[in-house]
C-alpha cells in the first residue's frame, strides 16, 4: 500500500528504519521520485526541485546494507 511523504527529513527517517528493504529512484522530466519499500508500506517522496533531488540522490545510503537501485522494468520470469 503506497504512502506519500512531503518532507525530506521524514523520508530519511523512514529509510533508516530496520524494515526498509530498498530505495528506488525514478527520474521523470518534471520531477524525481524516491521510493522506500518497507515491510508494510511503500513510501514515495516526489521532489520537483532538480538541485535538491540531485543532492538527495548523491547522498550516501542511510544504512550500508540498504539496497539502492535505479528504477528498471524487468520482464517477468516464467515459471
């Protein structure tokens, strides 16, 4: 179930939680979306300011074991 986040600080706190599994970054023409997948919800932060989005993108992962990945669509595996 998705939740929208308005503040960058809230996003960083959620990304540091123990149940945070991965961070996905989706870059659109007008904005950049940062998605944190946790055990219960998918949290999304939408940033329209390109400089702030790049600064957040370049920041190191909150936890070393947190998997950070770009947004890719992979074909479904059969089986």
